[in-house]
C-alpha cells in the first residue's frame, strides 16, 4: 500500500470515529478536533521518507511519480483537515 493510500485510509477512519463520538455525545467539537488529527496524519505521512532518513540532505525529492502524487494527496488532506478543524462544530447545527 502506498503512502497516499495509507494516509487517506487513516484520515477516513479518524473522521468516521470522531463523527461517531460526536453523535454519541451530541458534542460536535469532537468532530472539529478530528481535523487537527487529520492534519497531523497528512503531514506525518508526507514527511515519512525524511523522518526515516534522518537527514534531509540524503532524501531524494520526488524520485517517482508516486511520491509526487503523495504530496498532492497530503496537501488536499491538510486543506480538508483544516476546514474540518475550523468549521466541524457547525455540522452539529445542521444535523
């Protein structure tokens, strides 16, 4: 499984779990908090090769198309996570 697939799966699970918690507690700030977890996961999976290498000078940037796609997916996940983080509590007013 590639990095970007792993990132999307983890972020989706985080969002679903926090939506379930929000329904159970009737407190949608839990869903808003999931946005910060999504951002953390997206950034961590994007920089995983650098973290493994330990030295940024030894890291080859975009050695394959898959890595470039992973960066694009991470950017989208950061934007989605930030939107959820900022406005996720308002979803409770719609439900």
